[in-house]
C-alpha cells in the first residue's frame, strides 16, 4: 500500500502536464532533488551540510563538556575517552568547542548571506534596469571594491570599524555584496528587454514593482547558486578573521580562533590542528560542491553527466 502511494506520488511529481501551479512548483523542486541525489559528490555535500545544521542545532546535547570552562590542570592533554580530541592550553575540551564552533560558524555564514543577498540584488538590479549614468556610477564603485583581494578588504574594514563579531559580519558583507551585485546586474540586463517587462512598463508599473514582480523571479536562479557559494566564502572569511584575532573573541568558540590557538601550540600538541582545520575544509568543500550542483541542476543549458 505504501509502495503504491509513493509510486503514485512520484508519477504525479514527475509528470510535466501540470494541473496547477502547486504541482509545477513541486515538480521543479522534485526534479532538483533527483538531480542532487544522482550526483554522488553533490549528495555528499548535502549530507555534510545537513550534518552541520544538526550539530549546530543540537550542540548542547552533543557536547560532553562546557566549551568555555577552564581547567589549567588539564591543559594540552592528548585525546582520551574523557576528552575525545584532547584539551587546549586552558584545559577546555576541544571536541565540545568544535561542536559549539559549528553553531557560531553556521550562524555567521547564514547571517552574512542573508545580509548580502538583498543588498547585492538591490544594487545590481537597479544598475542593470536603469542603465545610463546610474549603471556607470554603480559599476565603477563595484569595480573599485572588486579590485582588492577579499580578505585584505575584510581586514581593512574590520580594522576601521573595530574588532568584534558585529563588525566582522559587516566587513564580510561589504566584501561580498559587490560580487553578487555584478552577477545580478548581468542577469538584469538580459531580463529587462523581455516582452513581459515591456508590457509591465507600458501598463504603468513602477520601477520597484517591476524589479520585485518581474525581474527578481527571473533572475533568482543564479542568485541562489551564488548565495550557496557565498556560504563557503563567508565561512572562510570568518575563519580567517578569527584566526587573525579580528573576528570571534575569546572565550567564544570559533573554528578560526581554535586553529590560531592550535597553531601557537603546534610543537607541543600538533593533533589539535586537525579538528578545526578539517572542519573548515570539509564544510567549505561541501558548500562549494552543493553550489556547483545547484548551478548545473538549475541551468537547463548545461550538460549533465
């Protein structure tokens, strides 16, 4: 009975003769899911991201020690049954700090992306739709930001605003907004010449309304892919700032800060380098793999293997 129900559901979702808008939307999401699980690397990236979300959500249940509790008598202990990944120079459990660091890293990456996406879309869509001197001015400003290496610009902005998590998020947002704006501008230049946009303009639609109702839905696919890639970029930027002491401040756990502390004690306890380093590596790789897979799945012109 259950098998028949799922087969009927599958046939309904895969059917391209849509009977409602709801079926069309579910069909698109279902095909995207089928393409995702058909790619082993993409599915592995999805699993890693899902695990990160679960770890961040249930960090209090998964951690077996207080991540900020210090015990100098347990400083720099090797991995054991009590401390799975050992302890740092303050006697804090590395495993527990790694688990809570996932929450901090994921929170900052998502928050930065949520900030960057609307700003980047607003700037890029305005430049692409209005054109003329507005496009020229905005494009030159974007070019000036893109001419600097991202991490150097983030360090400069953080240094100007001051050290801290809030200023760190602002600096990362400033760094990555121009990249998204450039992508949206290019897409808007194509969409603004479509007949449905001309029709909306002829019927007296205002610029904000046309951008929201017509340009955004038809320019959203590359934005979704870029936002997924921005999660990895924001993660690396936050880790880099924390590694340099400009991001998350002690005693709050952060993978970048943990890596910096482990680097200082590398000759005494080299095993502490691996947990935060591998966590950053695999999470960034998972976001990039997932973003690349979404790019292939959402672009019908690309060849699928």
